[in-house]
């Protein structure tokens, strides 16, 4: 079965290879993804003390890396003797990882899932443990790790109902792949049920609910930092601010329409999800009759026709501290949603669209706690913003409910770190492979 997977993946790479060279976004880290290790990293790994223990953390992009970072930092604090390696898939994730981890970790791109590529990295780095966040299930990589007796743990595992249906159509393939994980730490009981159904109920005992480590990494800015950001943007303390975060096509235009319909009664900060859309959103602001003020130009608000564009990555959480209302993107656009709880750390009233299939469990919990408002379209968005502008008590209650929910649901970090530590040295802890049975995929 794994051989068929490798053949199909190889054919896919041959077909799309020319497009990878043309498409700028796909070219990022392409040589490393193809198994070419940078000379500097190769020399570092070869000169590393063979006795020094090593751990590899992997996150796809910015959101996953930001969630994983507190776990990496906690692990480093508890285990300073370990050499840490960090990989990402996207260029934006790589940029964040280098900014935050390069002082203590080696950072690189995750390889394509073919044995002659993954083997290059695994043979060089020789990690004792690999920790992968959320829903990164790579059959070939898992198989190569199992051959080398490398422990692999999925942390902060999530599996939305929509994704679950797709995976279950291929359960015959994914069940043995999941068996190659030593353990799976999931965010909620419903996700445990979905993973258990996919992996097979006999593996359910090895699927642990640890909670969502994204929540542990969410902390409010200090008052001094908020004031500093506000001053940088030339905002007054009593300005009503709406931050639309992680936005996609169609969502910025909805907020610009709301700003116009409500006669500029609030200051608008737009934060597109993807850097390649920054210029496009700036043009959209200008074409809507407003003036784009950009972070990268060190600009701030100057008059009522200004809209602020946060055209950088990794700063959204801090800018939510300015917001009375926060919108979480990818929810009016049919993307599936991003981190709904991030604004709650600052007691902002949260608004989202109806496309929340990627974060459905979290949405349901927040909705049950009356900690957010759902809108369905631009007209509904304008109506909800007007309502919150005119009802401070409701707006404040939404923010307080979200803040309490966040405080009550933190603690996943400690549980996840404890789980990882079970697999650091099996010669001492004598931990068996809990998910795997008699061999991995295709064995």
C-alpha cells in the first residue's frame, strides 16, 4: 500500500513540478523540500555531539506555528540539553519560525513525503522524537520514522466533521497510517471520537484529550504595550476600533461597506491572512474612497477617511488589544475559519461568519457561552456592528464571556508537554508504541 502511495505521489510531483518552479509561492524552500540540505545545516548536524538528544517540531504555517511555539519554549525550558529542530511548510511559517526560534533551534522546510527525500533529513538529524501539530498526516514520513524507531506524537490534533467525512472514505488507508503515531493528543472529546473512528476503536486508549494549546498561548498585552501601539497608530483612547483579522477575499470589502454605511463611526484595521494580498487590499481600500495607512510605512490614522492595513505577519494578536469589536476571517469567505478565541484574551466582542467548519467544535462552545455573534453576509454584518455600537452592555458582555471561556479552558500546554515527555527516552521510561500494532503502513 505504501508503495502505491509513493508511486502516485511521484507521478504527481512530475506533473506539477514545472508549475512549482513557476509559482513563486510554491518555490519557497523547494530545494529543501526536495531533500537538498543547506550546507550550513548539514555541517551543524554532522558536528553535533552524537550523544546529544534531539527533537523535531513541525507546523505547517503561521497559525500552527504560533500555536506550537509555547510548547517549543516550554520543552526547551524543561529540557535544555536537547537540540531542537523546527520545520514549516509555508514561507510565512518559515519566516515566523526563523524570527522566533533561530536563536536556539535549527529551522528548515518540511520535505516532500517520498522515502529518498525524508530519509535524507531523518538520517542527518536523527531525532528521538517528532512532534507534529494539528492534522499533518504524512504516510511516507510516518513510515520512515517507524523504520528508525523514532517516536512521533500528534499534538493539538483536530479533525473537523467535514474533514472526518473525507478521511473516512479512505479509512482503509489512513487507519494504518494513524497506527504509526505513538500517541495523538486532541483538542476535544468530539475530536477524540472522530480520530478513534478513523484509527479504529482498539486504538482509542492512545488518543488523549489534552485541550487546545492555542488557548494557552493567548495572553493580553500589557496596558503599556497597548498604549504604545495606540500611539503608533495615532488613535485616541476613546476611539471605537474594529479589527478584522485573518481576512480573505470579500471580507475586506464587506467591512469597507460597513464603514461607509455607518458613516465612519469606527476606526477600521484590516489584517489580511496572506501577505501576497497586502497590495491588493491596499488598492481595495483606495478604490472604496478611503486612504490606506500601512504598518510597513510606519503610518497611522490622520483623518476620518483612513483605514489601517496591518501588512505584516505575527502582530495580529497584539492589535486585537485595540479592538472593541474583532472579526475573525475565513468565515464570511468559505474558508472554514481561523482562531476564534484569539480576540477573547483582550475582551473584544467577537464576530464571525457562518463558514466555521474548520473550527466547528470551538465555535459551538463559544456560541453556547454567548461569547460571539455569527453573521451571514454583508448586510447582516452591518446590522450586527450597528447593534454593538448602540448597545455597549451587550458588547461588553460578549467580551467578558469570551474572556472567561478562555481562562477556564487553558491548561492544555502542561498536559501536552507531559505526554511528550513519556516518549523522550523509552530505554528509561519503557514506553511502548501505543497506537502502532504489528508494523506500519505496508509492512
